């Protein structure tokens, strides 16, 4: 419409005035429309308000739910752990070995210290196990609670208490067959005491010592012989060494000679 009016054959001034007039009219129409819109107000009443009456069930948190979120993925602040006395000790050792072996970094020195301490700990454990095992094994190499141990240790007291009822020849034969040389010498020694008691050279008593028996012997030759045989017995039975065949044979022959002499005298 505006373009049609402009196309009319009017002079420029008239065209300009006509354009202003049209614009003014459009502005008045827009203001009237806005005024009408402002006058139209929407009024809501209480009935128009919808009230939500749905019941809501409260959902409580699970007990100790925080424990589920203790992984590293849920930790957002990382604190450098404080160094204790052990950590400072390790660092001190690492610094010493770093200077001593010229490690290229503190980490290499620390790795070396950790490996060294673990190795020492393993060696200590092995040594302790060795001491425990040694404590449970008797001098003949048998377990204290084993069957052989029962024959060698527990029955010793029974043999001494019933010295005159024991068949030492049979015991010695069994110990020789099993290769128990130390036990054989102990049987020879007890057999010797039995024979000396039967010949009234000594008075047998389980509480007496070799020195007590030596004091009771009146014959100088028998006293000297018993002193030597007591020395052999103590040396072999209580000695912490490997009993060789030569020493065993020497002691065995000496005891057999003394016992044979006592049998002849009896």
C-alpha cells in the first residue's frame, strides 16, 4: 500500500509528508492494540489452583553408606602421609648407601635398602626356625617326641631305677645294629656300674655322681680304671662332636675289658 502511494505522481516533498503521516497512523494503531492488551487481565481463583495431594515416601540413606565411597575414585583431596620414625630411618640408610655405592637416584637407593632389609628378615626367620628345630632334636639326631626318642631319653630313668634287672647285653646288641654308638657307650657305662655294685665295689644310687663312686672305690687300680672310663663316657655321651669309629672302638674295648674283669672276679 505504502509503495503504491509512493508511486503516485507527487512531488518529493509531498511524498515525504505522506510517508510521515502513514507512519504516524501505524504507531497510533499499535499503541491502541497494546492498551487493549493491557486492559485484558486473567484472574485466577482458588478453584483454578490444582493441589498435589500425592503422598511422598521418605527414602532413608543406607546404614554406613559412606563406606561404599572410600575407594580412590571418590577421594578428591590427596594428602601426603606424614613420615614416621621408620620412614626416616629408611631414608637415612638410603642416603648412606647412595653415597657408598653411588646410586643415580634416591629411589634406586631406597629400593636397595628395602631388598636388603627383606633379605635380612628372611635370614633371621630361617635362623630362628633352625634353633627351634635344633631344640626339639636330641643329640643323636632324633626328634624328642619320636618313637626313637622315647627309647633313648624317657627310658633312661627307668633303666637306672631298675639297673639290676636290665639285660645290658641285649640293649647293646640292639644299639650296635641300629648304629647308635653314643647310646651303646651309655649302656656300657651303666652295665659297668651294675657289675661294680654286684661286686660290692660301690653302693649304687641313682642320685650319685661319678665323683661319688670314685670316692667309694678303695682299690687304686680299679679307681684309676673307673676314672678313665668315666672320662670316656662323659666325653662321648655329653660331647658336642661327631663320634668317629676309632674313638668308639677304643671306648668299647675299654668298657668290655673292665666288665669282663669284674665278671671273672664275681
